[in-house]
C-alpha cells in the first residue's frame, strides 16, 4: 500500500509541474493580448497563484523524497536477501551431490555451505532491520508527512481564496460585459437572418455595387475595388486584381497581403478613356507617358464610376500640385523621342539649355492650347510647347497625332531643337486656330476642367475643326509657276540645266508638302499636313519622288527631321529605285546620311543600276559617308551576332554619329565639302 501511495504521489507532482508550465504560458498569452494595459489585475493574481502552487509542489516533493529514500534502503536489503537465499540453495544442492569416495570435493562443498550460511544470517538480520524501520515509521513519519502535506494545501487554498476575493468587482464587471455581448450577438444574428431573407427575394440581374470617390478618406485610399487587368505579355491574358487610387497613384494587389504594384506613378501625366474596339465589354484604358493599362469593370455602372474616379483624381492632383517644374523632376521621360535613351552626350542639349532656346520663340512662353505660363513639355512633330495637363491629353491622342517630350528631362538633339525653333506656338496656331474666332469657339484657360480642355484639343488636332480650307483663288495662288533648282541627281524635265519652271496641273496638300520640303519651309509643310497631306505622297510626274527625297534635295537636315517625326518612310524609293539614303549619299549630305542611318534606313538597298549607298559613296570619294556606312554595317553585324536581345549599338558607334549630327546642324559647310556624285565621272 505504501509503494502504491508513493507512485501516486510521484504522478501528482509530475502532473503539477506540467500544469504550472501550461498555466504560465497561458498567463503570458493573456499579457501579450492586453499589452495596452499597464497593470492587469487578473494577470497579477494568476502570477501569485502560480507561485503558491509551486511552493505546494516543492513541499510535497520534499516529503516524498524522504519516503523514497527509506523505501530504497528496504528494496536494496530485500535484493541482497533474495540473492544470498539463492546462493544458499545452490550450496546445499552442491553439498548433497558431493560423492562419498571423493574427499576433496566433499570438503570444498562443506566449506562453501558454511560460508554461505554465515553470510545468509547477516543479510537476514539487515532485511529484518529494514522491515522493522519501515513498520515503525509507518505510524509516525508517514503520518507526519501527510499532515504537513495537508497543511500546505490548506495554506494554498486559503491564500488563493483571498486573492480571488479581490477580483470580485472585476468579475462582476466582466459578467455584465458578457451579458451584453450575448444580447448583441443575438441581435446581430436576427439582423443577418433578415438580410438573408431579403437577399433571397432580391433580383440580382443588375449589379448594385456602390463605388464612391472620396479624396478625404482616412486611409488615403480615394477609391478601391476589383477590376480585370489585361497583361502586357504576348498572350494578353486577363487577371482579376484589387485596384485602388491612393496618393495620386493607381495601384493594384494580387492578394491583400502583397505589396501594391504601381500602375501609374503620377495621375497628372495620364488620361482615361472608354475602349469599345475590343471584344470584352465594360473596358477602359488609362494612358500614361510610358505605357497604357487596359482594365475591365464588372458592369457599365462600375466602369463609369472608375472613369469618373480617375478623372477626379487627375483634377484633384492638379489643384493640389505645386508647379510644373516639381512634376518634371519626378516624372519619367516620355516616348516618341529620337534618341532619348541612355546617358546624355556631351554635345546633346538637355534641361535648361533646351528650355531657354525653345521658350525664346514667339508664343512659346505659354502653353499652345490653354495659355498656361512657363510650359515644360513639347510636341516634337507639331513643334509646340505644352503645359503638363495638355501634354497628358496630347499623349492620349496617340503618337500619330502628337509626340510629347519633356523640355527639362529629355535629351534634345540639335536638329530636333532647330525644328522646334523654326515652328513654335504662334506659327502652328495660325494654322490650327485660323477659324476659331470665326466659329465662336472658346479657347481654354488655365484652370479649366480637364474634360473641356480635352474636347478642345481633340477638335483642334484630331477633327481639325478650326483650319481654314483654301478657296479656289487661294489654291491658284499656292501653286504658281515657281523656279526650282534641279540638283544633279534629278534629271531635268527641260533643256535648262540650271533652272526649270514647273507649273503643276492642280493644287493638292501632298503637292504643297512636296515643294515646301524642297524649299525648306517648315510652316508651309506644317500647313500641308494640317490640310491632310500624306507624308509619303508620291509625285508620279517627277519619277515617284516623295517629300522626304525632296527635303534631301533641298539640303535641310531639319526638314528631313520634321518629316521623319511625322512618320515619313525612310526607305521609300523613287522610280530609279533610290531611297532618301541614296540621294543624301549622292549629294554628299553627311548629316542627312547620319540621320537616315539612325532612323533605320536600309543601306543594302540597290537602285536600278545595282548601286548601294556605299558604292556611290566610294565612287564619289566621300570619306565621311563611307566611314558612316561602314560603321553602321559593322554595328548591324555585331547586333546580329549577339542575338535578338542585344542592345542597339555600342558606345563608339553612337559617339561618332553624335559628332556628325552635331556638326551637320551647327557647321554643315565642313561636311558638305566633297563634290557631288557624278555618274558620268570615270
């Protein structure tokens, strides 16, 4: 019975230790949950209870250890007694088996039996002693230990009662909160049951989702919700993402825990429009300077809500902005530039140099479309300056209408800067706003709503509503017989070798562009394009030459640049199979050769005489053009060897071309020092 009691006591102590460890973890969990409380009474009471419990377990362990020690001595004595008893039995058996006639075995067995009996008597005495000790302590020591154990429990429960009595007010308060929680839960359950009943009876054929734009939201998110986003990969897959408008940015998340992915860094540089030309419904597009993002809402109502939210965000951003200069410093460079990648070269114009030169042109100090002072953006194919709002609208029109660049961030090549200086807001507005006052159209002012400015810009450049259509008399005046110098590469249509008077059959915008390109008149070229001239118009009466070929004949690098910026085909050939690069090589116009090579001219194309530009340059002994053509060929071969993902040219190639284009713009006489190509020369 005593052994059983000891085992039970050991089990109780082990269980108590496990309980204390678990209780300690529980209290620590409560403490972490209530970190905002400087002092939690429940936690303090639990800590004291744990300390009391530990004291109780230690006292019980000390009492039990004494009992275990006495029990170990008894077990050791019993073990020795059993062992010696077995040895005595073995000695008796051996002594009985000793043969009579073998005296030495008899003596050996007798001696072993005698020694074993002697040891057995000693062990028996020790075993009896331990039995008597246990019997004597059973009434005194065990009873004393149990009494001490009971007093320890009495102390534990008494002090525990006092501690929990202190918590009675708090327990009553918690009880009241519990009752209120039960009442609230029951009420919430009834409300949810009513909502479920209402939902079951509701018609869900129409979407009733409500999205509201709130610029003053506490979390800074003006609007958020799910939209489908078309990926920019080759497969154009659609994925559902959580979009939000916050901090003047459009962002989305794949999952709520993911970091937001920025679609548009600054909404002031963007515009939003409906998309009805794709298969999916309810689509709209947000166009930024560097990319566009196609999205789809779940319904027409939600699409309108998102479009309105983006427009409101743009308007709010403009009201809150500091100045255009600050935006220029934050925004990225735009697309549609001639050479706007990489580090700015030493001879390229950037920042304040380009800004000062362009703004010095009459009319350029204010935005061409709304009159906002101090513009920081430009349309390079139109030759005008723009404010930040109008530049965003111009980007939304597409590069076939307007190519926007920054006057302070982008790198400006000399020929592109000269193009801007030869046109300007005053010249272009005389063309595109010629009938504005006559039609009673109001020109936007700074601060006008974005949608009004956008409508005006579309009417001005897309619909060309304010352009003055020439009368019959004006058409005749625009096409007088005019003397045109005929270069050596153009076979003269009359016996005169130096001058020919050419009278066209009838006026057309393409013909105006054709002769204006040769005459180096950018305003007349801009007017012809405004009247609908095809930039790649072919003059069938003049061996299928194009305006770009005529610009080469006129010898103006800026005129060629203007046509290229307006999508002229750099590889379009005439009836002799010669493209602009052939003609520039024949005339020894090194700057134009350099420009055409940079714009992708095919230098391997041969004319009807099977001569390439390189062959012509070698025959003309034009070392500069030969060098350029060979460098371009080498650069092309290097790119092909490196594979489809190689970079466009190395630094040496780019540096040499920068030198030639800079010299062609600023000191063309140095480049045009070689004689022209003469096919009759031996």
